[in-house]
């Protein structure tokens, strides 16, 4: 099993969520985060300068079986990509065990 963590633009969240549902990744958690990225300059809108060094993003945490790893990663990348600085990152780590609290199911059976 793999834990896939993605930091994406808030504006791309609906597209990523819909794309994940299309490939049957129906359970994940997310929260709003603020980070500091590579973009160092500010933006000017209607004559007012705004700092873009503190970047608002959405953080997704998804646990999938090994068979869904690559498909899930590619789906996130395709749905979240704008081609601009600040599109985000995807991190993958191994998960040793998963348990469903309600039934006691373990590992792959606990994911569905």
C-alpha cells in the first residue's frame, strides 16, 4: 500500500477530486495549508502589491493499494497541472498496515 500526499492549488481541487472519483479513488482526506515556495516576487493587482511568498494550497492525503499507485499519481498530476510555477508536489511513501476500525478488516480489504 502507498500513501500519496499532494499539495495542489486550491483552484484545482475540484478538478482533482472529480478525476480521482473517475478512477474510483473515493476516499481521501484534505485540508487547507499555507506554505512557502519558489515564487519570490509579489503580484500587482489594480495598483496594489500582494505578497505571494505565503502560498495558500490544499493538501491531500490518499492511501491506495499498490495497483492504484501510478494511476492515482498520474491522475493528480494531469488534473492539477497549469504549467505555471506553484502547481504543487506529490509525495509517495509506503504504508505497512491499514485497519478499518468498524469491522477490523486489514490492509487491502480495509481500503475499499
